C-alpha cells in the first residue's frame, strides 16, 4: 500500500507501523467523574467497519509523524491522510 | 528424429541433457518440453491420483501435466513445468510420482481403484476405525500425495529483491504488449515491459504469420531493438508479474539464473514494482474438450502443437489429428500440412465446417475414445452414432481460448461472460485501480486487433497521467476472426478428464452435483479442481460449463472462482529475497564490540543487538565459572559493563516535566535538576509496560531510559502521547540510544576508578550522592554524562560518552583500574546481579503483571492522570494478591527453574491450586546456591514459608523457601555509600 503522507508525499506502507482505530485520539479525562467506565470503553471498545475507517499509522521508518489515515477496509482505497497532531489540536478547540 | 525445418532455435549449437538418466540433445532456444518432443519422448510423468501416463499438454506456463524435477542434489527443484524450463547444457530432469520405472508405475493400480478416489474422497474415506488414522491412513496418504520431493538440503543459491517504479507497466510482450510498449516508450514515459518467456513476442513466435512485409519474429526483433535503445524503457525477460497488490504495486519474479547450468549471480529476484498505470496484455490460454480417455501422452492443445511446430520445429508425432470446435483448429491443421506433416483427421462437431487445407475432415463428428497404453496410437471418431478408429500419434484439441485476466481479478474484479467470445472477459470496472487490459486478454484476439488495441490502450493510460503519446505506424496483420461452437465435453460412459493435474473428470463434477456441491467454490474444494501448480488454467472454464449444463443454468449464473496471487508458482526462497542467515535482520553492534571481541567475549543476540554475554579467561572450563568470577569481582572490586542498548530518549521543552508526569505512573515533574528517579510506565489498560530511569539535566531537559527490548515501542508510545494525546504541550523528543555509549561502572571501587578519568569532578558522596546526575568531561575534555544509578546493588555509576568514544573509554577504564580489580562483565553477570538485588526485568515485565505485583503499587500516583493509572483501579487489578518474592531452595543443591509454577506444600498440582510462577532464576555466587524471583499469592505475608515449585516437564518438584527478593544488601547501604 501507499500512504499519502501530508508532508512527504506517497510513502510505502512498509515504512509505517499500524496502531488502529483513530478513536484512540479521544482519551477520556482520567481525573473526571466516572473515569473508570470511560476508560474501559476507550481501551477495549472498537468499531470494526467494513468500509470507511479512520486509523492511526506511525511513520516509524520515516519522519516519526503519527497520521490519521482514512481507508476503505474493503477496497484498501485511501481517502485521505493528515497529521494526527492537527486532528488532535482541532479536537481540543 | 521429429525435428522439422525452421524454428527459433540455434542449430549451430548443441545442448546435451538427460531425462531419467538417458541422454538427449537440443538447441539454444529449446525448452525442455520442445527438446523432449523433438527427441520423440511423449511419456513424461504420472498423474496425481490415478498414476496414469501423461505427456506434454501445453507450450507455456499453463502446463498441467509435464511436471519434472530439475537438476539434482541441493539444487533439485521439484514440480517444474517442462514447458517453461529453458534448456541448458547438462540439464538433468527426472519424472515424478511413480514407484518403479516411469513406463511401469506400480501405483498405476490406483487407476483400477478409481471409484475409490472419486470427488470428495478425502472427506469420505479413511474415517474409521479411528485408531487407524494416525498409524495407517495418514502415513499412507502422505506417502502417496504430492508430486515431486524436496531435496531436504539447504538451497545453495542466492536470491535478491528490488524495487522498481514506472509510469506504465506492460505485462506481456506479445502483439498487444509490444505495440503498447512502443507507443509508451516513444512518448518518453518511464515504461517497464515484463514477460514470463525468455524471448519477447508471445504468440507471435508461435504462428507462421507475417506483419507487414516481415515474418512475425523479424518484426518482433525490430521492435525489440528499438525498445532496447530507449533509456526510459526497461525490459524484464523471464519475469512473471504474479500479483496485483494495493495502490499500483505489483509483485514480479525475475528468473535471473534458472536457465544457467549454475546461477552466476542470483538465482531469482523478487521485484516490487510500483506502477502509476498498468496494462495487462497477458494474452489467452487455450482450453480443451473432455472426451473419453483424453489424457494419453500425445494429446495436447492444438495451439500448443502449432507453437511446437513453428517456434521449436518440433513435431510430437508423424501422424497427427485435430479435434476442434472452432476455426482456429483448422488453422493448426493447415499449418501442419504446410510444414509437411501428415494430418490423418480433423474432427469438428459443426456439420458445416470447411477444411482450410488438404486434410480429411470429419464434420459433424466428435472424438469419442482413444487407444495407446503409454502414448496415443488411435482416436475413435463418432459421427451420427457410428464410430471409426483413425491412426494418430498426437491429437491437437482446440476448444476455444480463455483470456488471461487473472491479475484483473486480483482485487475481486469479477469477470464477465461474453457469448460472442464464449469466454470470460475482464470486467470494465472493479479490477485493480490503474490497471487496464489490452489485446487478446481483453477479447481483442486477432493479431491486427491486438496490435491496435495495445497501442490505443497505452495511449489512453498515459493520457490519464497527462503524457501525450502518438500511435505508432503498425504493420498490417491477420484479422481473421473465426467462428466457434460451444462444445464443453463429449458425453460418454468412460472417464473424461477436465483437470489433468488433479485428475478431475466429468464424472467427478457430476458426483459433486449429485452431492449438492454446486456453487463453484464448493465444486473446487470438493473435487480439488483448479488447485495446485497450474490453478486450473486449462480446466476451470470447461468445468464451470459442465456444471452449468448439469444444473441447467447458464455459465454466467454458475459464476467463476476468484483468481488470487500468484499467477504461477513462486518459490519461497525468492519471497525471502535473500533475507536468510546473518541477513535475516539487521545486526546492531554495541560501541564496545571491537574491544569485547578482542578480549574473546562470547556474544548473545538481544533483539537486533549483539551483546557481550561473558568474558571467558584461560582455564575457565564452563560459562558458569566465568560468570561467577565476574559477579564476585564486581561485588569485591569494580566491574564494567556496556549498557548502551538500553533505550535513551531525550525529552526537552517547557512542558517536559508535565509530559513525563503523564507517561510515568510515578511523579516526574517534581524531580530536582541534577537528580535521577526510577520510573514505571503502564499500558493504558493498567498493566506494567516498561521501566527505566529518568534524569533531569536541566529545568526543561530530561533523559529517560527504557529497557533494551522496548526501546522502539516505548519511543513510539511517547510520540503517540506527544502528537495524539497532548499536542498542546511544549515538548520535543528524540531517540539517542545510538548516539551515546553508556558504561555501567559498579562495585565498591567504582568511585576510585572514576576519579581516575573525570576532569576535576567532585565524586564525593556529599557532592554527588546516590541518584545524582551531571554533565561533565572525562579523559581530558571528552563530553560526558554521569548518572549515579545501580542495577547491581553496588555503589555504581553509568557513564555516557558520544558513541564513537565508547570503545576507547572501555579500554581506558579496564587499563587504569587494573589495580582496583576492574573486570569487564557481560549480560549473564548483569542478570545474576539484578536477580540477587531483586530488580524487575523483562521476565517480570511480561505484559501480564501490574505495579502492585511488582511491589510498586504505591508508586502509582492517584494525583495525576498518567497513562494506565485509571485502569489500575479496576476491581480485578486491586484484588490481585500475587507479589514478587525471592525464592531459595531448602536443599542448597537443588536447582531453581524459571517457568515452574508454585504450590503450597501438599496441595494438588493443578490449575485451581496454582499460586504463581518463577520468573527468573540463576546460580548466585553471593548466596552460594540457586535463587529465583517469582510471583506468589500473598507473598509478602509468607516470608519463611516453604512452598513447592513444580516442573511437570521433567516430573520434578523442588521445595523452596520464600524470602525477600533482595538477596544482596536489603537495606541499600552499599548504593548510598
């Protein structure tokens, strides 16, 4: 597969390490009320869609960027990729 | 001899080869198959199940029958298709799958037992009695199954892998592929032209056609010469593109040295080709028509017969017949007659069939049976119910042509049935993105159509990329379209083979139908149709048509099985691509490796690293003697160990402390500048992840260490935390594991030794206490960092210098510390000392353990939101009562075995009474017996109790006393001295 790195252009998937569902960006607040239940969901519950999936890839053999890649799990078509940092910062706003 | 005139072989040179030990000759340009046919050899092997005599059936990679073992000894290669094995001088080939000589196979008895081996026999027989399975049935099936045998020796050849990129990949160098490559290459685009054959031209080499004024091979040579002169085109001969993968990536195997007596460089290369656009111009494969006893040597595809005659000037027999359902079979007959061969009959089911030349035509007739024990002698022709026997040593069967659309369906693209072509064609959409199909593979099968379509398809593919290509002037070529009639099999009561390689007959398909194995995927698995090396290239469509007939459905309703990579068999060796032995993975050497090697150190693989395991001295008979000496010398004087492999991460930024507070379970922001703190990281699920030290060199500058094994994953996790969880923090990370050489200097004389290398640095306990750190210089100005930390339990330091100075620093310390007893030690002594001190390492941090189990429950701070903190509060985690303890045998002579499970004395040794396990064990020279660490239920409360360690693998139980895990200096006085 080729991953369209937002800074470096198309890169071979072999350069990356795969983590999984981009919902891992949504880490609950550990100091909040009900944190334990929220963390159980965060750690263990994942959607497993046949179709469009947002997922985390780490450019380990490259610039060490974490990317959020939008991929169709059925066709492997890549619909987009952006820096996870940008996604996370947007989320915080 | 059955060599004709002409052909694309070099008669000026003679190549000698053997088949089953008998010598023959051939010429450069021959395949093993063509040379065997030219030598009059028809019988080349035995069939898979029934051990029926079999001959050469095809002229290319689709061959189902003629599988031989090539070469001998370690280079012996089983199941090689004789039709693609390029002849070389000295080639040795042997037939397969027979007991006794090839012409008298003892297992041919299977043919008489054929009712027993019907479809699904694997599933139906050998069921009972149950006890017979392991002792009788399985060994029997294993012995009889498979075709060739492996050499069981190591492969002596080298393999390689490589990466290629192009604008246009053209797969297949026949008429369409050559026209496409020419069009694309002239436009300046980067082009790769790959063909599985050793000679470009595809079917053009197998026909007696003219293109413009030139005979076809001359036109091919002209195009090849132009292509070779263009720097933007690369020709890959002997290269099979075997799979279409994601995003325009194709796998290809180039057989670099398979055609040489001994491979000169590498045997094969695995290419990973990234192509912006791809043109599949793989041509077509002919199919046959099943009829009774249609598997005798001498019966072959009519197109293959034509190829042997034109390209290789090899005739399989003096008298030849043709059975055809279409005009193309008549073309073969006419070509053979033109070559001066005797065609004894052309059998065509069409009553209105017309002869294309001077040969006896049986219109409205079929072949209904054959004779000839080890090779065809007669064919039975039936017309209007009246059979006649006609003499023929070879029979060409022409049942129509199937497009080679395999790669177009590698992304589950479903082929589409065309009534006009009586074949499946690639679908317009649903194939691999960027791939289009050209020429005969797309149903554009005449030479003229293939040339034009190839050029146009290349032009269109490049236009997609914004590259303008103009169409070349193409020569005038044959455009005869030919008529065909759907005849899928000749009904009869004898066995008629559909899939030769797997011995699947029309009857087997009928049986599958009766047994309701009707969907094509079921049919395939129940009958083994279309499996093994040829993947049913000559059988699948015919089998579907037979099933369609039985079910009363149309062929498109019946559907087709999915083609998957590889297109043709790929050796495991080339998939390894040379990553074997020392090249299996990168090997990392520590900075002190040259020095350690010069000392005669024994090295051990630790992940990718090679670390000094111990340093034997003359007179030491066992590794234990060496390790005991290294431990005792360190505890008595001073020892030095390279600990560079521990991961190091440099953490800088205004928010570095706050960032580390979220990574470590224990607080780090509160750490004072110039101090070090032990740190424990958890996984988000609350389990212990990794440990190490965290040193604060400045207000905004920390250096953290990880275990050797987790250096990569921990760094990845830290980047995840920085970029994905807390991107608002001002913090930067970089791994400096390879930048700094780090040496542990441990033992009561450690301070005295370091005083001899530091540049005026005050090492006194007051100025530089336990857990202090500082930047400094050593050895007269060398930049260094010093950490007062201890893994051994002794007064100890770790000294880091830029990596390139590590080797010299090691030599210097041992040299200047000789009178202090300075002793290098390896990973074994390091391990012994950490067990003696009760420090956790990889064995204890195995992903199943918690901070509480490690005795560090109180380190997990509830005042901050660090990774994993919340999940440690789960009920099950809190209820965990196993905890790290030390273990010592009651009888000092007894061993302690890591992995042994722990039980109360007298308790049953089963899962329900299991109380923990031993994680680490060693012989402790300090204690004078074996010792161990382990997790034990309610361990802290059980100090002094005697328990039992069970080692059921060896049937042994050992009585152990529960002790503190700190065997050495439990108060920690030595560290702080």
